[in-house]
C-alpha cells in the first residue's frame, strides 16, 4: 500500500494536481501553546513526538500532507516535540509513541494507533469519521439496517456505503460527502457482516459500493419492509458520489409531447446520464404511466425515463416503435426499437452500457482531453476538497457569457477563460490560483475571464446559434482553461492546476508559434536567454526550424509541431539565405530542426532532420529536450513514467553544508558517467534522481520500496517493464559509474536478489479509471508532446542519417487492513 500512497503523495504535495498549492505544514506546538488551544475548545489532531524511527518519519510526512485537507474542516494538525516541550500527560506515556490523539471541547476525544492513520486518506477519513460519529451510523445485520430504514421513513433518504477497509480513499470519499450532505441524508457505513448478503455483495469483494435508499417519499406507501434502493454504478469517489446524489433528486418520470428527436438532451447536472423513451396513448394513459414508473425505478441511477404522449401532432415516430433511447456524448442521436417487455429493454440497455464501457477501455488512449481530465478530477477532488463556506471571490475577473463572448474575445490578442462550476471542489480550489494569475498579468495584454457553466450552459455546450461559430468543443470536464484568440480555434490548457504552471504556460503561449525570423538580429534575440515577463530565472526550451523556402513541404509539419509545443517551448522558423547560413555553420542539410534544451548551454544543441509527419517530429523534439540525468519532481513525474522504462533512481538527502553539496554533485557526475559509459545498453533505463530536500514525499517512496528508510544516498532499480521487482545497490559499495554498470549487469543476469516488489497496487492506478500518469501524458493530438518511440539523436551537432524511418405501450488490499468497526 505504501508504494501506491507514495505516488498519490507526490501529487498531494502540489494540492492534488495543483502546483504549489498552499500547504499548511503541521505546527510544532510548545507545551504552553498546546494547552492554550486545548482549553480554547479547538479540535486538534496531535502527535507527541518522543523518538523518530523510520516508521515515525514516514508517518510525520503523511501528517504534514493531511494538515491542509483537515484545516478546511476546522481541525488543527500538529505535533509536540517531547524532547523540547514535554506535555506530562502524554510525553511520559509509552503508549503515546504509536498513538496520535484527537482533542475536542478541551479534552482528549480519541486516540488513533499509527497503524490506522498511515497515510493522508486514512488520517482524513478517520478524523472525519470520529467527528461525525453521531451523524454516521454503522450497521452489521439486516435487522440493524431495517431499523434504520423504519426510522427514516417519511423523514430522510439514506446513503448507504460499503467500503472493504477503513482509512482508504473510498472511506474518505464517504466522510467528505457526509460532511456536506449530512443534514440532508442519513449516512450509513458498512465494512462487512451479514448485511452484505441482503445487499447481494460477496464479502470477499474489495469493490466499494453505494446505495441510495428512498425512504423519505415512501413513508406510508411501502409494500416492502425495506425502502426502494438504487445502486451507484460508478466507482466511489467524492465527485461521483456527489453526482449520484444529484441524480437521485431528478424526476422519476418526465412527460413530454414532442418527438424524442426534438427532446433536449439532459442538462446539468444530468448531462452524462442516458435517456430512455417510452410511448403512451390516450386510451392507456394510466397504464402506460404505471409501466414507465416501474421501469424508471429499475433504471434509477442508470438512466432518465421520459414518457412521450403520442396524441401530440409533434410526435413523428412511427407506430412500429414503442421505445427509444439516447446515450450521453452521442449528440442528439436517438435510437428507436420495438420491444415486447420492459425486461427486454432493460437487458438491452444494460448490455449497451457494458458495451460502451468496453469501448471506452479499448479507446482509452484515443479519448479526448476533456474525458481524461474529468476522470482525473474525480480523484483530485478528494484531496483538494474545500470548505463549502470558503468561496473564492471572482469579482475581479471579467465574466464571459454567451451574449458577450465574440465581442470580448475580439478585444484582445489573447483571452484566457476558466470554465468552472462554483459548487465543485476542484473548481473552487483552482479559482484561487486563476485569480492569482490574473493579478500577475493585470498589466499585460492578456484578458482573464471566467465562465459559470451552471448559468451559461449554452456557451459551455458550445452552442453556436449564429456566426461566427463557437471555436471550441463542448466543455464537459471542470475546471477547464481555454486560450482564445480572434479567428482561431481554442487552445486547451492541459497542465497542472496551479498558479505557477498556468502563469508560465500563458506567458510562453503569447509569442507566435513558430515565430517567423528574417534577420540575424531576430535569430539572436530568439536564442538569447532574456528573462520572459514574470518568469525571472526560468529558461525555456527552444526549437528552430531551418528551411530553404517558405513553400518547403517540411514547413507544414514543423508548424503543426510548433503549435503543439505552444506554452511549453519557444519555436522559431528561418528560411532562405539565412537558413542556409545557419545550416552551413552547424554542418546540417536543409530542411533541419535545431533544438536548444533549457538544461544545456546556448552552444549545446541537437540537430534533427525535418520530417513529413508532425507527430514524428514532435516526438524527436521531445526526446532531444529530455535531460540525460533528470531530477524527478511532482510536475515531471508523469511524463517520465510514461516512457515505460525501468528507473535507475538515486535518492540524495538535503545538503547541510558546502561539503554535502559537493558530495551530492559528485554522485550526480558518477550517474552521468553511467549514462555515458553504458551507451545503448542503458537506453532501456531512465537514469534519474530525487532530491529529498526539494521533494520530501520521496521519503515515502523510498520507504515503500524497501520497507524502511535506508542510509542515504540510496540507489534502486525499479519499475522494470519485465517485472515488479525492486533492486537495491549495496549501501556499503561506493557509487561509481563502473560499479553501478556491473551491478545492473548482475541484475539482468539474475545474479542479484530483489529487495522488494512494487505489488499490484503500487505505481499503477488504484482503479482502472485512475491512471493519472497516462492521462497527464496522453493528451489529444496536437495539444502536447506525445509518447512515441525515441529518435536517435546525438549530442552536439550530430545529424540523423538521411532516409531514416523516421404500436402502444408495453403489457403489464491493504498493508494495514481495517475490518469492521
């Protein structure tokens, strides 16, 4: 479990996908401070630190990550160093070594063994569970559940959640949702027991599930002892559970007098829900309504049911059809059919849903960015969930609407628009970062706007209604940032949801891409390392295309690749005599592309032959920009893992003095020697390093690999395509290039024993839809660097070899498992 947790932690360090989001590190309280806050009645989650082992160090890293999340629920997170400021009641007790304490109302409320609060999800879920213990009920048997249903009849509906273990992401999702909806619904949690038989759940199942029990509207008219129930079909997350609860409030049956093809698709918040149409005639109106109602209950949570009255002249559907359906994301297309029973229709619809799910899995790598980010946001929302009373103020931003859209975009060379939902957790969090960026760009030509998609649904749905048309596809993932320019298609921002990343992307997007260079002065200016506005100290990547003429066939693919790199790198285009001069100086044949990576000196460049394929050229440029010994960070981790290579990963500690800095530099030089001496043999590995001072969450990664914190520096070989084994370079052997290469060879020969394994729930996603590493790298074509085979590029001014392949109605697993409470 720790390995999986570690990956999430790397993202949690940036606010769950928000770069440099505000993080509230746990305070180190003095004895006096602790007593003052205790007597003030504040809710506190405190650990009394006496001695620090490797396990305690990992816990403290997790505790730090949880501080930001818990502060939104009014919980202070911190520690007391017993060696500096002893608190007699706790620092003298041996049990406090492995216990964290929750305080409420001026006294100790509950103690948590560190085995039960081992990561951010478990800390947040367990603390919220304790705070909401009076609101959230637990049932073990069917009798217990029936008693809760009887108590809720005519009063409250029930949200019933099954999680296989406490302290998991699913448990946290239930707790966060209960915090918001606890006054509206009765929440019940189960982790096992005989009640699972009643719910038809295999007790060995590790799949979390949620049911909605309709008790409020069925107080006196129930024919069964139990309330009618609807099961949530999507995997459990905070946002999916919120959407499910919204869907439970939708009308059971809608009645229309229009043809299904004219009926508007479901609007927010039901836009992702299929529609099922049944037809009714005046002579059998009540019978048809009863049939529709019965089917609607069976489809509850899966589809919205619409009853179409045929007596209307607007209904043009042929009599041979008695049903129809419309699937989401299929436009206005309605499919008609004739069925002899509701069972047949239900089976057809269920099968159709399964086919759609299989299609989505098969085409996952080809889906558009909207869908991918939507799935990612479902999970991010759990770690960035904001207090519903903490709403950012967007008054400083221009409001973009369907009425002023075209006029506003025409006013500026670049308009950056945030499409968001005011109630949604990620939107609320990112809005703060967006406002921050707007303030930084206040004196620039960039126009920052927001679109409230709960109000301007037609604009978010990209409904044109006139000329010119809306220059983007419907927005279905929130938040979404689009860069809009007059008379151009929108450019979608696909980076991390943080102020620094967005600001840098916008600044790099302002210059033309590619910039047309016609003089030596313009080329020199393009290559000069002059700080970009607001990006002091940042050195961008650059790529320069050299072509004989503007009509050269290779210009177009280079231009397309340049547009894909817009916001990530600066690109220039040089033609005619000046291009021939540059080609001669660097001993290349036209057409060619010179790549200047940000990590190298200005004289350090790569020369590539141009390509007739924009995708191939984009891949070659991306490969040339890759550092020979990259430092793994929160932002670049997904792109490096997406290469599919094994990681030869060096962990170094934070330098305390100049001697430590020189020692770390010597280690990096040895690792560069591994790359250079290994040559082609090392191309199957990504040689990289993590600085634990700049990326403290790397401690959890290392601890999860080896089971404990080894002495630093530590070198491991992991994430191998051929298996899940983890190998550790002997801590007693000096890290030298020749020795490391010999060790790698022994690993390949099977002469080294593995120090651990990644396991099935380590680097891979916790669920199939939660592959955020792939999502961040696999964006829609033309919007970002793509994952393709590497180009063979030599450092300096080496050039790739020429020619290189480039009727009527129907008749009547956890490391620390939790079990039950």
